[in-house]
């Protein structure tokens, strides 16, 4: 069979290099990871669809998270609460009042920008939690230094805070439903808080315990330019851990460590991760850190790990009038549990993995692009090729191999174009192994297995393939 002789040279990964973002966006479109939503109608700002490989990757991220957070943890259970919830929940949580970002509009190009981000860019400590008056004051003080990130001009409207909750007319059949809206959830954790008592009463959990949930969240984000980093519809991975008040900081440190390790286990280089401490805490929070990833546009939040005191359950107890205290059999005390949380986004983890894995290297005369992604997360684990499309014996045998391996792994059968092209395509979507069935295979009942990263080729007997991959995948 034709050998893939171009051995790779050891060029460094360039995930965070200049121009990397454009390359990643282009790869995502070209290879079926991510498409702009409603593209044939001109798109819908800040909404994206996952294509065949993106859907696989997103599912694998969610599976890895669920395994880490629920399957491997005796003390954490899963939940899948609805997207729509009673509107009072969003009053109790403070979202109706305070879930707002400060917006200014460039008078020249009409770009709408987040003032807290513009202030941060010039090194001024600011965040979305500041009141309109507070951030206006900061703006006035630093006005001369702030430029429009779109056109470079410096003429803006006054600051206005915009609420991020997305409203709907669910169950409302009047003309003016916006007075009494039902919201699409702005975060998944509220579904966890309001089910805390149900979980407690229906399962064997005891404090300390956690509830984990994966689900969609919706936010009317003002600036939504960094591809899937900030979208208006996105998926969250959240775990809320209910604890004895006095143990809050001890458990918080443990959770921080656990979450950090998760990203290392996904294959992210520790140099591309860092902790960011929140300086301006909301009044009820004990401590708040974010895990940041070194995206091609710099270090930005990947996940929040926060110690929230008893604020969330106290608010829901107050607004619902229900008793949400925990009767602790061990201490004989009754209290509202404190909560520490871990909150990440599927899209941001995906973008981190794409940035981390995107690699260009020289292979002989050619440049090849590889997505060096953790094998467990790769959308396709094994690609199976007959050497030639027009040789029925090869196609038949390749189909047999495909038929037996697809029972265990996500596989892809490909007989399109020459072998070199098929390898390149699989490299770009991060497939760890490609199998080729050639004329020798017909006699020896074996295949060539080619490794994505080393490009090394090995002959393996067909009957031993399952075992071969068991040790590798
Ligand atoms: P940011 O400061 O970047 O707006 P945030 O602090 O508002 O994020 P949280 O409310 O803590 O974010 O949400 C938890 C996680 O959900 C974030 O760490 C991120 O991974 C994800 N997330 C939040 N907003 C978005 C969004 N608009 N698009 C994609 N993911 C998001």
C-alpha cells in the first residue's frame, strides 16, 4: 500500500499564536464542527450550530464532565430541570433587578460595547456588577483613554445597564406579554436550588452533597464577537455543592483543586490555565475565582468556582415561603446550607480544546494541520479506509472491519479521494487512528493502523484490533 512517508517535524503547537483564531474558525466551518446559525438566511448574531463533528465533541465534553462530576462521585447526583421556570425565581435570584451589563454605543460606527470590558482593557478595575452610577463615574474619569474597539473613535453615548434575561410569551395569550414575561433561564443553577429539597427528600444524599446539571442557558449578551466564547444561547455545566456553613472554605479549596485537575485531565497544558481572583465580590459571596484559559485572544474565563454562602437558598426560602432548612442528624442542628459552585460552559471548553489542539506541522514537503485533541474526546476515534474505492474485495473487507469496530467506537468509513487526502481530513478533525485495508490485508487478514500524532504505521491482525484499541482508547 501507499505509505504516508511524510514524517512530522516537531513544530510547536500554535493554538495561541497570531491569526490562530481565524484558522480555528475556518477549520470549524470547513470540517463540520461549527456553523453560524441560520446561515442561509444571513445568520443570527451570537448563535451557532454544532455540525456533525462539533456535536460529537460537545457530547464527549459533556460525557467527560458527567463522569467526573456524577459517576465518579458518591456525593454528587445529577438533575435535568426545565429551561422555563416560575418567573419569581428570577426575582428571588436577583436577575430581574441586577443581571445587567453596562453598555455604551459608539456614535460613529454604532457598535454596542461593554464598558466594563473597555475599562478592563485599559487596566481599570471594573465589572458588570457595578451600579450604573458607579461605572459612569469610572467612565468619566477614564473617558480620554477609551477607544471604540470596532472603529477606534472615542465618541460614545452615556452608559446604560441592559438586563441580560431573555423573555418569552410562554403561556401568555394577551397582546402585551412583556409586562409579565416568563424567562428563558439565564443560568442552569437556579433549577438546582429550587430542586434542592426534592433531591434531599427523594434520594439518600446527606450534607455535604452536590447536584450537577448540564443544560442550555440564554443571555442577551451585548457584545458577542469572540466566536463561541460568548454566545446568546449556550450550554452550561454546573454543580452546586451543599455544605455545613463552617466547612465552606475547606470544601471550597477542595473543589478548586478538583476542577483544576479536570482541565489537566482533558489534556490542557497547565501553562495555558490560570486562576483569576474576583476583587469586587457581591455582598454575599465568600470568595470567587475563575479558571482562565489562554485563548488566542488572551486569558479569559473558562469556569467560575465560587463560594456563595447561604444566599441562594435563603432567597428562595424568602420568596417561596417554604422552609429550605436542612435538619442535620449528625449535629442535631437545623440550618440553611451554604453553597459552593462550579460553573463552566461547553462552548468555552470546546474552544479551549480547539485552541489547544490546533497544530500546524511540516510533514516532508507538505504542511499538515492536526487537531491534537485528547483521544477520549476526539469526535471520531477510528477511520477505516479501503485502499481503493473501485476494488470490491477491499471495500467488502473494509466494511467488515468498520461493522465490527463501530459497535465499540465512534468510527467513520471513508473511501473518497486518495489515501493522503483521507489522512489529512482525519488529522484535521482529530481522529487518533486511521485503518487502511490494502491488498496484503486480503491475504494476511491484517490492516495498517496509522497514528495521528506520530504518523507511525503498524500492521495489526484484524482479529486483534479490538484488543489493540482497548489499550489505546
Ligand atoms: P463572563 O464574565 O465571561 O460574561 P460570567 O461570569 O457571566 O462570564 P457565569 O455567569 O459565571 O459567567 O457563567 C458560568 C460559565 O458559563 C462561564 O464560566 C462560561 O464558561 C459560561 N458562559 C457564561 N456566559 C456565556 C456566554 N455568553 N457564552 C458562552 N458561555 C458562557
